[in-house]
C-alpha cells in the first residue's frame, strides 16, 4: 500500500516578502514583549547579594567619583546647582541610554540559540530590552528625586519649570535613539564582530562629548560648542536639566533636531535589522 502524503496544516516562517517595517506583525505578537520584559527583569536579580540595591548604589557611587574628580580636583562648575543634583541628573539619563544601546547592540549574539529554534518577530527582543531597562531607570530616578528633595529642604533654591513636562519626550527620544543605533550595530556585528569592542570605547568617549559632568555653558569655544550641539543627546540632557532646576540651556530648535535624528536613526535601524534577520543564522 502506497504511504499517504504528509500535509502541513501550519507553517511558521519569516515573511521575507513583506513590505514596510513589520510593525503590524510585531503588534500582533505584543504579548511576547511582556514575557521578555519579565524575563529580562528577573534575570537581572538572580544570584545577586543586594538585588535592586545595586541600582541605588551604582549612581551614588558614580556621583561620588564625579564629585572628587570633576568637582574637587578639576574644579568644573555646575551652573550654581548643587553638584550631587547636577551629576545625578546626567547620570540617570546617560546610564539608561548607554545600557539600552549596549544591550540592543548584542541582540543577535545574545539570542542566537533562541532565534535558531523558533520564529517570532525578532524586534520583540530589542524592544523588550529598552522597556525593561526603564525599571532600572525608575529606581535611579528615585535616587535623584530623593537627593533633589534633600537639597530643597536644606533651602537650596532650585527652579523646576513647565519644561519638565517634556521629560516623557526626552525619555522616549533616548530610548528610540538607543534602539535605532543598537539595531544598526547588531546588524553589522553579524559580519563584523569586532564592532562590539569598538562600541564600548565609543560609548565612553560619547559621554564626555555630552554635558553630563559639565554644563554646556562651560564649553566657551564657539566651534567646539557648535560641534557638541550636533550630538543628539546633548539637547535631550539639557532639556531635562533645564526643566528640573532651571539651569543650563533650552532650545526648541536643538530639541527638534534631536527628535529628527532619532526618528531617522530608528527607521534605518529597524530596516537594517529586518533585512539582516533573515540571514544572520548563516553568518553569526
């Protein structure tokens, strides 16, 4: 008797011919994002001594280092803002941005085993990383708020203003920029693996090209000042600082430039990621 033919009722595969950025498919699998977020947060606290305490200790330790090196030794001014408040405002934003960028840039390498076993929209994993890092950021932001309130109680005159309402825009822009750049890097590292090492160095240098440990007003050289404004993170950091305590500078033009760069980088990153995800298993 001739054996009957086997028929597949369901085939799960990437839609290689789909147009667009694949966001519709991503929305249909949005429940996976929540599952990966819970996984990422749980993994961060496994087999740790202090657990969430590290997220409070890390910014405080970094702040004390900045106090000694840049405040006491270098004597860099902070626009008449208490140094702990000034440093923590920049540390919170920069650590969120750098943590997202570093994690997203290793998406293909970190999830290679999972990607090789089952298909799901690959954008789920980098997006879940960016969202899960918000938990860490919220704890560090709480540290900043605690220090901020401490100095207000002591009678230090800080001037929060209506520009603080732009904080969600600043945070979304930082997340989008980190996601877009991370997707570009992880797409390139499937072929050029040493880019991961280069990225670590670039992130360190990038921080010093951003007004984190010094105010933008401290850069008096016109050419250098203009170059720093081309850094899309500069306007985001300055917007938050200006809204939080009224010091620094704010420009709608600079903020609009940063948002435009973020949108372009994010679109390019998603396009490159979707293009590379079809073949990365063969090259990684």
